[in-house]
């Protein structure tokens, strides 16, 4: 549960779930909500895939999924897993032997789709491989590939069919004494996905992987994912998320963190609060914010920055942020530190000075965090 005694309306009571491990990343329980993405390179192009994995990890991605459509791709996972700084999930469809090969190659998790992986006997072989090689499993139910008998029963993809599919495969895993699994029930329809996840959350304590599948391009998919995932996360559902965009995987990671940051569920980097700008602005807000987003992308420490064009809302927003700049007149504005007026600053020096202030503040926070950790460690000895 997020805890904010001063502003209790910001609290979110997270659903209680079991905790599993995906490699070294804890998923579920009281672990932070992890952010995932998926490579879109040819897996057999090992160099390109590793490069994309490393770029996603550099912006904070916790877990990365890699498609494993054939034997060559499964074999390529050995080097990819060895070079990856984060756990690799092997994405398996249609052929259960790919899952076995991926487990042998070092995948931390196997993603299997109940609708196309095969019968229970084949799933049992996948379970044995996961046990033998220390893999977890994600049951990945998708509205677009449900089992035929469920489509015959319900007439069309629907939340009831998706949850039934998931529970059927949970039973297979549990009957084989396998409990290191998480589950997703994804749909491209926000209403269907949300309803399915809400039902699922009530009938299992397994960690839940959230996603709106095939959400669309960068803009439309971001909006769709923010609505679907945001509402579920706000209600406490979700232990790991993947934003599915027809875009660079790095963008999926950035959007995922922004969704979590907006709900106070995960913090990474600088949160910029800025106005849309209008005729009152004392400087070019849009250009400034765009440049600051680029210049501050390397900062991973969590802190807040307000960039407001005029004094209507500027001072009020600055009260709530670590650093603030409010546009004034005659080519200058006011810098705020910890909510208080600090000094005037000319617009021409604004970006460089703000970057310096943010970097200094981040260094102070990091030093304080390191000191607190050391004191806690010393006390524990």
C-alpha cells in the first residue's frame, strides 16, 4: 500500500498476491511494480537484440521479453541471456519444444499462451523444464487466441472465457506442484481487459502481469494503456506491467514508468510539472520543457521540477516541487527551491541553471540515501 498520511486520498491499497522471482527480480507481494518491454528485432540477430535489450535496460526496464518462434531463436537466447543486464522472458507460441530449449538456454521465465501451446501433456513437459532450470512461468491469456472450446462455449472472446482459460492452466501448474507463475489476461479492448483483470484478481493470489495488448502507436497506444492500466493500478491490481506500443521498446518503458509515477507507485527520474502555455507565458514553455526532458533523461533519482510560464499558477505549483521556475516579466523569472523563492534568473540562462540545480539536488538525495542505508546496515550488525 502506498502510504501518505498527509494526503490520504493518494493512497492505493495493492491487492495481496504471492511473490515469485523472475531471475533476480521479485514480482508480487510487496515488491515494486516492475516495468517490462519486448524486443522487436529478429532474435537470431543476436547483436541487434542485445543492443535493444541494453537500451531498454538503460532507461529502467526491469524485465525484457524476447520472441522465440523457432529453434534458431531459442539457441540465440543463450548469448542474449548471458549479455543481458536484466532477466529475459522467452515468448513461446505454438511449439512447446521452444520453451524447453529456452529454459536450457538460460531464460528466467517462459511465457506460454494457453490457446496455442498444446495439450496438458505438452504443458507438463514445459513445467518440468522450468523446474529443472529454475524458470518461472507466465500464463499469457489473450483474447485473440482463446481455446476453441471456450469460444464455442461463450460464443466470442469475453472476460469470462479469458479468466476460465487462465484458471484451467493455473490448475495444470498447481497439479504438477509448480507455483512460480504469474498470469495475464490481455485484450486490445480496454473494457474487456479491465473486466477480465478485475475478475481474475478476485479468484487467484498469483502475481498479475498487466497489459492492454496491441494498444496501437505511440500516441494512441499510450492513451489507451494509460486508461486501462491506470484504472487497474489505481484499484490496486497489478504486479508487473508492459505497455504494448507500435514503437521503439524504449518508449514502452518510458510510458510504463510515467503511468506508475503518476499514481505514486514507482518513482524514477525527474517528474516535470509544466503548463500548456498561453499568451501570459514569460518564456517559451514548450521548447523549454522539451529540451529539459532531453537534458535530464540521465537523472534516475526521483525528484520533481515545475516549469510554469507565469505567476497565475507558478508559485502554487512550486510549493509542491523540489525545484521550480516561474516566468515573470522583462526576460526573467523566479527560481524556487523546496517550495520557497530563491533567486531571480534570466530566461537565457534558465535551462543550463535548472539542469545544474537538478543534478545537484539528485546528488544530495543519493548521498542521503546511501548514508541512511549504511547506518541501517551498521545497526543490523
